[in-house]
């Protein structure tokens, strides 16, 4: 396979810039007050000899927590996307720091991007949504190792990311892709027959499309396995999250779409599998806990002892696997389609979905309306230009159109339903 491009995430070729302190990695955490960020900080605080957080970035919705994190970690810089909360953040920091000097404060939509290029070993991008693209590109261009939890930046900007990333410079943090990353270390690329991405099935596993017509916001947010933010939780309910992960796996590991399968595994113990050409399959399994994948992201090629719980093999357990119901959950098939189209098509898919999820959470769109609307927006977008010439303005323009069109179609659907 030497004639094919190198995969972005390669466990055998890990990009490793010079550490700040010998034996300890300096980490910049983007999205520090979210689920990934808070668990990453917990991991760092439990391993001060291995990691040190030098800077934090967050949206600005949880100012008190951000200030507390900054003070406890003694970071050099703190960034917030929402400029209007900067005075509140400064006062919260003053109350904690007292006479000590405050960290450098940055605010605005580009603040996280600035931190992503700051001196460090690893940037953990735990931002939710395609707004994570600019920080991803900045970290790669600055030569940082990128622990990537922000799948959307890779989805919408695949060619841009591939043009900047050195082999092994990206370490995936999604549990599924961290699992594939580890399993792939057992063989060569020529040995790989297929990737098998597992899905919990979400809260609506086993329901038909008709049964999904009247599910509520509360129903969709009741994930049976994982505790995540509302957008990601709804994406898990529609299985859009799994569709995005299929595109991500294709981009990370350079495996064709027809060799990437999705299987439903309700227990979420097996996070993904690699089938090799000799018929053997390697499965990576742990109890559901994101600290394990985060530890892989910021610590590889070393493992962090006791990063996450292990199985108690003295207790009986049952692991189940089911085929995906593509009629009730068409999102994975649509994701394969837009991933194959390339160019701006994945950006349109992702942006339209974000708008539709917001409409669903606000009670303006029924559950099935999410994918119906996204499908319509993708169809209107048509076949994009070649992805080889993709630019950031192209992505932003496509996203802006997709968001506006999704809002229009969602509003129309709501009006027709009420008529």
C-alpha cells in the first residue's frame, strides 16, 4: 500500500515535538468546561508527573468553573469565545488569585485558535461543533500533537487537515477511533480487511421509524450508556454521531467507505474492532469511560496507569451485537454518501444537522424531522466541487448556506404540521 497516502492517525508513526519539561507534557485544553475537558483535567490532576496544563479555552458558558480550573492548574493563559463574559471571568479569577498575578486573558471567536498555536506538546481539542476547525488547523500548522475529540473539524475540513498533518500527528480521542487506533497497532495497513465501528444504538434502539415520530426531547436526551452534552446525545439518538464517525474513520485511517461497517453493541464495552485479512478480529474493550481514550490522546505511545476502570472478569456479563436498522436510522447511509462526495458536502451535512438538532431541542422540529430536513438540504446542495481545492472560506460559505436552508425547511415543516 505504499502508493496510497499515509493515514492521519498512525499508531506506528507518532509525531512527537519536544516536551517542555523532561518526562512531563505540556497540554493546552480547548473546551475545558465541557465533558471531554473536565475529564481530561481530572486525568491531568491525577498524573501531575506526566502532564501539565498550560492554557485553557472555553465558550464562556461556565465562567466560575473555568476560573476554578485556571486557578487550580496555574495556567499561563485562559481564553473565552464570548467576549461579553470577559469582565465576569476577570472578577472570578481575582477572587481566587488574590494578590497573585492573573493568567493572560483572551476573548473572542479566535481566542481558542490563538491558544492552539501556543507553545506546548499537545493540544486537546474538545470543542463541540465545526467551530473547532480553525483551532485544529492552527495546532497542526504550529507543529503540535493534536489529541482530537472535535470530530467535526475533520469532517468539514478533511482535505485541509490532511494537507497540514504529518503522519501520526493526530491522536484520536473519540472512543471508537481510539479503539481502532490501538487495534491497528497489531498489524500493517496491508493486513486490514475492514474497520468495524460499534454503536450503542442510543435510547431508541429497536424502534421503528413510525415509533420514533413522537419521541420527546427528554426521551432523546436519556442516553442508556454515556453522559454527554445535549447536541452529542441527540446525535447519538439519531445515529448521526455514528455517521460522522464513519467519515472520520475514513479520513483518519485511509480505509475506503465500503470497508467500514457499523454494528450495534448496546453494552458499549467493545468500542470498535479491526478485522484482518487472515480472518482474525481485534476488539478494544473497556467499561464505558472517556478517560481511557483521553489518556491515549494525550499520553500515546505510553499508557497512563489506572486512567479508567477495568473489567471485573470474575463477574458474568453478556455482550450483544446487532445489525444496524438503516430504515429507522438513515443517518449512517447519508453520511457515507456525503463522505464519498467530499468537498463541502460533509460540511453541509454537519451544519444542517446542528441547526436541526437545535430546532428539535427547542421544540420546533419533530425527531424524524431532523434527518428528513438534513437529507433535503444535502440533496439541494448537490455534487460539490473537488475537495482537492477546498478552502476555509469554501467551508464557511457552505455551512452558512446549509444552516440558513435548514432553518427555512424546519420552519416550513413546523408550519405545515400546525396547519
